[in-house]
C-alpha cells in the first residue's frame, strides 16, 4: 500500500464526496527486523524525520482543576474515608505533576495548546439518559450491563447465574466500598498508578462512576458483559474507571463503548482502564470510543497478565476531538500472552493519539499488536509504540505493527515503532506503514464496473478487515464494519 | 445484430510520451482477434487505453461501441457497457473477499444504473452461479472466501481473471498476456477456459506471445503492431508465422515503424 513502485496518476479525476489525492505528506515504511535474534540497546531509532519538538510546558490554569473544585467535588461524594484519603493523596500528586513537564516522548506530537480544563466540570445535574444511542447494547445477549451517564451510574443489571458464582459486576464505588479487602489491593495500585503523570493523578483524584468486574478463580463467564459510558450535558467532565480482575483460570468478556447524545456538546473524559488477568485466565476486552467530535479523551489503560494468562484487547477510536490513550500491556508471568488490536478511523479535524507499550517482564512471553488507522479530511493520527523486553524475559516473542491508510493529502500520520531489549534471546518484530490508496487497486475495481467511490470504500473496508479477522467476537466485527460504513457514508452494503 | 467495437486512428500517450500513433481496429462480437508485436510496440498500452486507465491519455482518435463514443468514459462506465480487460498483472486487494468483489462487479454490470448501496444480486443466485463457474474452471470453491489475489500464485491469479470474465460475460474482452508467466498446465486451463467462454456473444482480443492460447482459440484476424501502429493484418497463419520466425521480416517491410519501435524499446530500457 505504501510501496514506492507503481505508476503515479496524473489525470484529474472528478471530485468525490470522499476526497482523496495522491500526494502524501509523509510516507514511511520501516521494514521488519523479523526473525532475527536481537540484542538491541539503546532502542532502534525509527527512520523518520523528527518534528521540531512542540512545547509541552502548559499553563497550569488551562489544564488543571483547582483545589476549590476538588473540595467542592469531595463535598458531593458519599464514600468511606479510605477512598477520600486516596483521592486527597492523588490530588496532591496531581498538583505536583502539573508543575512538571509531560514526557516529551509521549506528548510532543499531541497538541494540547487549545485544551482548556476550566471549560469542564464534573456533572452535578440530572442527566438525560433518554436519547442515548449505543452500537453494541442490542447486538447480542449479555450476561449483565452497566451504564454511566455524565459520571453517574444510572443503570446496572447482571444475571443471577453469573453472580451466583461469586462474580462481582456493577458500580465501582459501591463494590469497592462493600469489598474493600478484596478490591483495594488492585484499584489504582497494580496496573495504572496515580503518579504516572498528571492525567492519571487527575483521574485518581476525581474518578467518578466506574465499572467493576471481578471473576473468581476458575469461573467462566460465558456471556459477554456490556458497559456504556455516555455524555449528555454540555461541558461535562467525566472520570470513568474500568477495573476488571479475572482470577486464575477464570474467563470473561467485556464490551465497553462511549457515546455522546448531542453532537454539539463539549465534553471531557479522563479515564482509566485496569485489566488484571490471572494465571491461566483469559480476558477479552473491547473499548469502542465513539464520542462526538467535541470531546477530549485522555486515558491511562493497562493490562497485567500473569503466567499462562491471555489477554485479547481491542481498542477502537472513532470519535473525539482529540484523544490520547496511554496503553500498557505488562506480561508479568511466564508464558503470558497478549493480543492487541487497534481500529482507528479519523475524519474531519480529529486528532487521535496512541502511546502503546508491550512490556515483557518474564520468560517465554508473547505479545502481538496490530493497529490499523484510516485517515480522511484533515485528521491526524499518532501512534508511538514500544516493545520493552527485560533482561529476565528470555525467549520472548514480541510483535508490533501499525498500518495507516490516508485518504486525503491533508491528513497526517506519524507511526513510530520502537524496541528496547535487554534480553539476548528474543524475537521481536516491528513495522509501520503509512500510505495512500493504491490507484491500481481502484482501476482494477473500476475495470470490473465498480465505481471509484465504491472501490475506495471496499479498499478501506478491506484494510480494516485484516484487523477484524483477529477480533474473536463476531458482534464486534459486525458492529465495527457497520460503523465504519456509516463513517464512510455508505447507507447499506451487503457483505458476503 | 452483433455489437461492434471500433477503434479509429487512436493516439495514446503515457506521461506525455506518444505510444500509440493511429491504431485502427474493428472487433465484432463472436470474433477472435490476435494482437502481436515485439516489446515496446504498444500492445499493453492499447489494452489499458481500451479499458480506460487514467494514466493512458487518449490524445486523438476514438473508441466506439455500436457507434457510441466511449473515449471519454471512466473505466467503470466502459465495463458496464461490456468492456473487459484480463490483466497481465492482476492486482491484490487485501481484505476484500473474492466473492464480495465479484458480487459487486456482477451487480453493477447486470444493472448498469446501480448506485453504491443499492441492492446486489441475490445471494443464493450468486452463490450458485459462481460455484458453477469455478467448478468449470477447475477452481477450488474455497477461493471465493479468500482475499482477492492475495497470496495467489501466478496461475491462480490468471484463473481468477478468467473467472471474472465468465461471471461478467462481457461483449468485448481484451486478454493482456493472460498466458504469460504460467506453466503449461495453467496455460491449458486458461486456454480451455477462454475457448469455453468465447462464442457468438463475445468479441475477443488476445495479446500473446504464446502459440497455445491461439491454438485453442484460433483467431480470424491477426494484427501486427509495431512502433504504435498496426502494420499488418492477416489470419491465424500470420500469427503462426510470427511465432515461428519472429518480427525481422515485419521490421524490414515497415522500416519507419521499426525505427519508432526501437526508440520506444530503448526508452523503456532506460
């Protein structure tokens, strides 16, 4: 898709609704370091021209919440003192971190200059849940579902078949309060730490509603669970948290989505996802981010996988004005595995950024990350990936790849893979491609009577198909396919 | 009344370099024509120009189907009028299933006014049809589920071209070295496949270096192209003679075209 071969097309084509042209702002193809045994220190430098570093020193007033806002927020909470104490500690950390520079490696391409936290407040109003639309809720039978609206849990249910096995599923604060001994050791302690950066600290101080799933040892929750995070009011700040603990030999699937009821309401989500996968356990987790295009989305997301455990994690980015996800996969136990899938479709002036890390900490661990991004209009996508292999993590197999397809010359994509390897007997492969739609593919389809526009759409869908094929949950594949078609402007299209 | 593809004084440039310098040809439905010529003579250029490739700029002359001028039409419009090109190098479209691709193509060709998002040919009917065609061509039906040409061998790709031709039933099919790069078994399959498909409903233009394809599909007309012009027209015997003896005598008879051809070959080699 991004090779240098092939003809260049000169002829002017009629303008399309889905505009594209064949100049590209940036093209790279970092080839694979596949198969070889690597001993790489320091990390390989990707072959790209670096941007001039953007300043990441940000005016504190513009990115932070004040102590007054914090006290006001606390006064609205009814919760045990250990939770409040943890919030206070996090807030102190937050104030401290606001004065520090964000990690330039992670943030230098993420333009936060126009982000103004003062525009957003945790919601205290009654929310309007009547017009919430979901992509996933009605697609299948769920074992339980939970809904958070403007930072408040408004609905939860779970089948007794599931809770009968000792599974906890529901509102995070309620369940944390009721099961302190069980859950406190996990919450913001193992996967995501409040002191990681100002966003995690901000979240830890202000977290509001959240989804908790706890699956005891050996329990298989065979029906998927559903979690929905919605924004309905203008200027809402929500700090939703998702904590999933799948104990040894247990198994579960959670599908989570975000949505906004009003296209014109601005919103802020400072979220956190913590996935704890026990020995021989299996977790499938999907987060489908589908905010409106006036929502800012910041999230720390981390998965810890114990020995022989497996995590299948799918991240979908469709909405938001700007989103930045810090995604960590920690392979903590021997022969732990993680498969990470990314589906991103950016349009208009959206900016969608990922900072992913696959951290191999134990022997014989396996990670496999595939991100696919489609960009149209004037959107921008940033992916900075890293595979880290500790000295102890011999016989590791790490893979990461990001492919971006640019549909317009006004889009911009930065894909930067990286390796940091301290073990000497590993196999690590990475790659990134960015390119535009291949004109020869379009012509081939046209020569079969398929219009240029329809051909474009098929090619985009085919591009994503390669990552859909890795998603083990049919309704997610179908929903994504339909949602992408919607974003492409296809009213209905039958897929074989 | 059979349809007529009429090419009149066709001039085509690629990246501002003139390649075809006045090609004339008439192909009726039901006829088989062979197009032969040395490297650089413009064979593939004619194929692409007929199909409507945007890089092949038609700078003069016309292409008509039954008197309707298609010279300015996009490739998909031409296809909907019955034009088909079997590619020398079929294109891979990752993630798009063979069946899905052909179903869209068939729907557009059989319902030329169809717009994107409008109904496709019925699934049951389509499946039955594609299965039958694949079996006739000795193809594993599993191929329908694979991604278009993705990981296909050379022979599989060419068979896929013939399958598409069988499904689309064009009025005029141009086969651009469909038999090149294939082992003899694959050439036989493609040759037999074409022989089965061609008939009173299809006009065929075969561009080839091989005898085999023409043995199975003997041409009524052989056109010899040199330096971007058709310099000789004959029957199957001419094709046979060129295969046996090469283009030396043709070059002698048409020194000016031969000089042009030599220039084009040189330019291509740079």
